[in-house]
């Protein structure tokens, strides 16, 4: 059995499963050979779970042959770009301000001041930082049709989430003067 093949639940993309293995046990027996108790468990593995066995997702309970679980295509993660609402009350104070500048004036990054501008998919193979840098370049030099915001700049927010993985928390990043700052409380209010 290959240990590099990955299994993912096609329903919930879970990574943990219940499978049946066949193992040897040492028993204590009586004089007739009748079972009394287990002395040692799993002394030998007779059959490791393989892709012909039934696999059951520990997260959602979905059952199928292991083969099915190896064919799951996990969707790309989603990104959303949020920008300050130009009609919001504090827009003039907040627009294009970096975090230091906001802090100095006693202002905070508040979700209520933002509106959703654009969503799309990003490769799940990129680290968050790589994905942010790619988005920054794309939304400054190669802006997609239908994008109604301004080019990605200081005070904008990028949110990452896999919408299909309800257990994956979203992560939000503030575009600061020099790089990105994660906003741990975004989406919790
Ligand atoms: Zn599942």
C-alpha cells in the first residue's frame, strides 16, 4: 500500500477515517482453549486497510471504498476583497490609512466600515503570504473585468476561506504600508 496516496472525504473533505484492520492478539485461554482475556493487542498486522475496504469519514460519516476517497478533488480556496465603503461615515478618516496612522488617531479596523468588492478562487498550494502577494500584483496590474473597486491598496482587506469546509475558519489580512497584517478578530463579530 502506498503511503503517499491521500484520502479525503468527497462530502466534507475530512482527513480522518474509520477503517477495519485485521490484527493478531495474544489471548489468555483456559485449559480447553476458551478465551479469557486479551494479553497483548495488535501483536501483528495481518491486513492493513486498503482502498478496497470500506472507509468511513470520522467527520460526517460518509462511507465508501477507499478508492473513492482517493479521487476527491478538494476545491480551491476562495478569496474576498473588501474595501472601505465610500458612503460610510468614517470613510475620509479611514481610507488609505495604515495601521499606525489609525492607531495614532484612536481608530480601529472595523468590519462595519467595509463592503465586499470581489471574490474568486485561489490555489490551495500557495501559502497565505504568497497568495496575498499574487493578489496584490494581480489587482494592481491585471485587474479582472467586473472589478468595481480601486486597485488593491493600504486599508483594503483580503479574506481567505474555503467556503465548503465549514470547519475552516476564515482568515483576514489588512493591507498595511509594508505588507499584510492578520486580523484575528475579523468575522467574529
Ligand atoms: Zn466527511
